[in-house]
């Protein structure tokens, strides 16, 4: 006794029409765990046969539709049937599409099959996403393991689909209008840059990547990523991000950068005001100076008395910068430099200890940085107490998930500008789609 899988059609009169799909053969008692159910390859072939049966039904529907159109328009006649081959996750599908020709008229005949793609949209989307999250060779190998009947598994195919998906994402963003039915009241935007290694034999050794995270008052988040060398107008990407967050002329926008003049220029071209300085970048410089101060050696009596004062002054600098008291912080920095003179006394040829030299250099760099960025500093403590962001911490995390894990830290690869831009674009689009899905499910619940 053998088993076979069939599709059964039931019409309005209760009559049955059977269509055999695949012979399953003998199904007996399993001898172990591995014998229970179907193996992956068997299940794939069952689904492939089921899809072929569905295509057969679709062909019959196309023939019936063509005959109906011919009866309505006598100028049309059937020329032939064109075979279309479509790659899917469960094998290659071949469908025969009727082609009609119109006699005695220049009007175009009706078309039954609009798309000219060789692969299904689901298959192309899976290959592009896997190619963006792992190497192209590993992506196609994974598809081959999970979907044995799938065809077109080549490294160049994965790369081509990543580039194509990135181009589609950019074209959709370009066609998006400038109006939104549900405007938001406030947007927080943080942008930064990171680098990937260049594959070019000459020229720049790295490609600069623009990354950013924007969020509005409705908890919607949009992530952006693009290689600056490929994008003609990087500020357009910022504008598209603001539009995706329902930006209007009345929306209050707060932006953060690390103090780079180039990023501020992009924000200005996008119509934004002067951005605030990211607290994380400022705190990192302060922390370096504090760690250097803790390494001061106190040998003489003057040094023993001065070291606690310097440590207290460093904490004061940190506190004053956090609360936006720029001038008082710079005054404390100058006091630290004055107190460092005690570490130069009683030294041969007035040579300070190495840790004192390092602290003097760190304080000097910190003061120059604060002086240059003083116009972009704010009261970070007050913003945090009111629940407002104080920096681009989410952007720093995006640099790790969007670029570094794929291109720098775990895989030391060299990239072309177009390849890196496509991978970053597809990954950012995937993150945005996943976040939109989570929000939709949350609202539905």
C-alpha cells in the first residue's frame, strides 16, 4: 500500500475534482527518532510538487481568462504560449502564459504577466538580507542548506541582489512625498561617522560611512546609513529620515554630533539648526584626563599635598561640564595646570614626572576642545532630569550593529564603495522594517 498527496477541488454543487501532487510511497512504523516525520529534503520536494500543482491550476485560469477576452474582442487571437521560468525557495517554476495579438489595430493587446523578474520577490528579499548580514558565500550556503530545491545559489548572485535591493530602497525614498498625515511634535536625531576598509589599490584606504538614529515622540525609530563617497548629497538622506519620522515645519528637532564640521554642514543643508555636542564624546576626553590624574606619583611633600587637590579639581571639571558651566570648567582646568608646577620642583633640570607631562597634555587638549565646542554645549544634567537625550549613545551602538560587526571587527574585509553602501543601506532598511513591525504589533495588542 502506497500513499500519495492530492489536491481536491469542491465546486458549488458538491462535486469533487482530484489532482495528484506527489507519490509518498510506503509509510511504516518508525524505528527511531530520525524516522519520525519527513526529512528536510523530502519536505522540500513535497512543497515543490505542491507548487507545481498550483502553477498548473494557475495556467488553466490564464487560459480561461484569455478565452473570455477573445470572446469579448473578436480582433484578438491567440498567438502562442510563452514559457516563463521563475526561481523560488522551493524550486524552479515554469508557467505557460498565453500571448494575444490584435489584428487590424495599433492598440496594444492585453498582457497577462506584468513582471519580468526571474525570481520571486520573497526569494530575492531573503538573499539580499542574508547577503547584507553575512558574507555572500555563507548566505548562499545557508540558503542551500535550508532550501535544497532553490536554484541560483552563487556568491555573485547574492551580491547582485544586495545591490539591486539597495537601489530599490533608494528609489522608493526618493519618490516619497514631503507631507505626512500624522505629524509629530518632537524629533531627536543623532548622526555620526565610521569607516570601512577600502578595496581600491590606490586612493583612500577607508570609506567614510554616515550613520544615524532618529526617534520621535511616538516611539518610532528610523536608522540611516550610507557611504558618503557614493551619495552625491548626504543631506538628502537626513531629509528622508526626518520625513519618515513625520517631520513638519512645526516639529522641534534636537540633533547631536561629535563636533565634526562636516556633519554640522550636512545638518545645515537639511534645514536644521546648530546641533548639540554629544556628551559621550566630551565625557570620554574628561575620563582620559581623570585616569591620567590618578596615575600621578607623589614623592615630595608638595606633591602629596597637591595630588588630592588635583583629583578633586578633575571631579569638579566633570561636574561643571555636565551642568553646562563652561567658563567655570575652563577656570578649573587652568587651576590644575597651575597646581602641576609642584611636580616640577626639585627635579633635575626642571623635568616633570611622566604622568604630570601626560596630564598637562590631556588638560590642554581638553581645554582646546571645550573652547572650540563651547557654542554647542548645553546643560546635560537638566536634559537628563527632564527625560531628554544627552547624546548619540544609540548611534554608537548602531555603528557596531550596522557596520563594525559586518565589516571591521569580525570580518576584516576590504570593500568597494558601492558594495559597502549597498550592505549598509539594506541593513538599515531591515532594522527599520523590524521596528515598524514591532510597533504595529504593539498597537494591535
